[in-house]
């Protein structure tokens, strides 16, 4: 691959992503057999992960999305806003939140508080990446694709100022 000015290095290749997403799909399918889970994708970072994960889910399920906003550039603002809410009620449903990355945990902390009042039967988190060293809130994802260091990553749905979401791999962003 030619050198890319925005890329420090590739962290997780397309092949590694596909293999791990396949495993996660099998694990979640086994855990939710007979339960018809609702997968809630958190836009926009989840898009590629969500689509690939769903292709590996073998139980009947439904899909819905939320759009939350908390980041500007390479830093979490700590202020989370709901830009788009769920279309359907989650009362009595087994909810799996699908998120690109848990960093400070502030976004998911806000979301969990918000969803717990809506009467779901259960709520679990599935994140592609976990950056535990940067945590500021108590959030414990049940399903984690990869644990990463405290570096800013891009690709496979993750952006820097809305760019690079389309990269098929996860890379470390090179600051200019
Ligand atoms: P948190 O609230 O700090 O856990 O951050 C959650 C959101 O910040 C994620 O859903 C991402 O959209 C964004 N984010 C956190 N770390 C990164 C990163 O390394 N690259 C791109 N986006 C990130």
C-alpha cells in the first residue's frame, strides 16, 4: 500500500477484523438463542462493524439505530447529545448496543442511564474496540473485538473530523 499522509501505521488488518467479527457474531448468536435480540447501532462510527456483525448473527433479531454526539477532533467533549433516537420501544427486549469504540466511556454511560428507564429485559454492550486506559466512567462491555492502547485510531467506521471512515482496516492516525 502506498504511504498515506494521515496514517501512522495499520493496527488491525481487514483479515483480522473479519475473523474477529465472525467470532463475535457466533458468540452473540449462541448467547441469544431463542431471545430475538434488538441490535442498537450507535451512528455513525458503528456502520461498517454493524453491517459485518449482522451478517454473522444467526438468530432472529431486529435492528435500530441511535445517533449520539460527543467528540470533536481527537478529544471527547464529555457532553453527550442524542441526535437521533430509537424508532421502536425497547420494553421487554434484549438489547445489544453496537458501538465502534469505548474510550472515556462517557457516551455509553449516558446511553445506559437513558435506556435503563425504558424497561428493556436486558442491555449489553458490544464494541469493536476498547480503550480501557482512558476510562472516566464505569462501563463494562460484554463483547469486545480488540483492546487498544490510548492512541487515536481511524478506519472501519471510525473518523477524524468525519474523514477516513471508509478505510477497510483500523489505523493509527498520524497528527500533521
Ligand atoms: P467516549 O465517550 O469517550 O467513550 O467516546 C465514544 C466515541 O468517541 C466513540 O463512539 C467514537 O465515535 C469516538 N472516539 C473515541 N476514541 C476514538 C478514536 O480513537 N478514534 C475515533 N473516534 C474515537
